């Protein structure tokens, strides 16, 4: 059996006061999802994040969301399809252009917040996201939650996907993330390390109620706004590597590598 392979990603460029944390994370992760002007970020923060990703050999991805800074993109907005598509395309293109300016290529798109959850449930929203992605670069893949029907939604739209599980968030028994408003939603470092090892090595996670969830994602996410995120990321990566797991940016063969 081949050694396990995993990508480690983080959502970056979301807080101008957290640049030091972002820089530290960039030295540990293998893929960066860069906020691009919807829920957070602007052209300058995108350029800085892309340049940092290039310097560390990290995959560059766009992290678009509903254009709603007041709610940090965590509330779904009722927008006309064309309006939402245009807003997302502008955001994704901002990262793609910054990447081109740095001599690298954007590899992926990961929807943010309420949009991330909307594509799990609504084929129409997924179609709109797919159109925005294709209008910028159809070779990009879309990062979606492991077990989500969005994999099929995007496949039907001719796009590749990479599936994601979370290091620093607790799961409910149905595979959804435990609400941030509830106790235990955010995992501490010890539990995050244990969850990362369990997902990658045993292909399962333990839900909040103690039940087991089957899971074999292409990438693990750690949020940059999790307390002590940079230190946690280092410890998670170190634990995985000590267990023989290879860290590798997502490529089109990521899923085959994980299923070997």
C-alpha cells in the first residue's frame, strides 16, 4: 500500500491585521485559498498573498463568497443568477490576474462561508459558481466538502473537484460541521491533530456524539482565524509527516493517490 498523500489548505487574506499569521501559515500549508473582495480582501491583499504563495511553492486558489462584508459572507444573499455569477467572476479573476502577474497559475476555487454550504445543497447555486469558474479558467478545480452532492453538481458542469475535510472543526453525526454557536465547534490543538491523523490514516472522523464518519478527502482545511492557527498547522503537519504521510499540493491525480 502506497504512503498516504494529503494537501493542507487554509483560507487566507481575510484579515489585514493577521498578515503575520497568514505568512506563518503559508510556510506550512500546501494550498492557499485567497479572499478576493467578496467577504474580505482587496486587490492589494490578493497580490501580497499570491506573492507569498509563490515564494513558498504553495498552490494559489481563489476564495470567493457572497459580496457581504458586514456578515463576512456567512449569510446567504438572495441575488439574481447573473448578478451572483458576475460578482464571483470578478473575485476569481482578481486572483487569476494577480497570479498571472506573479508568473504562476491559479489552480482552484473554494467557495467561502454561506456560498460553500449553498453549493452542497443547491444545484442551481453550484451551476452559477461553475459558470463563473469556467468563464475565468475551466482547468481550475473546485474545492467542496467531502460527501457533498456538489461533487456531482460540478462534474455535470464539466469541472473537476477536490474534496475537503476539516482539521479544526467538529462534525455532527450527519457529516455536517457543528455550528460555531455551539460548544465544542472549534477543536483545540490536541483534538485537531488527532482528527487529522484519523482522517488521513484511518479514513474516518469521530463525530460530536461519538459516532464514526467515513472520510477520504483530498485536502484538509485549517482556518486562519482559529486560535493559534499557525502553531496548530505546524503541529498538525509535523504529526502527519511523522506518521509517514506525504504533504503535496492538490493535483488532478490527488484522489487516485489517496485511494492507492
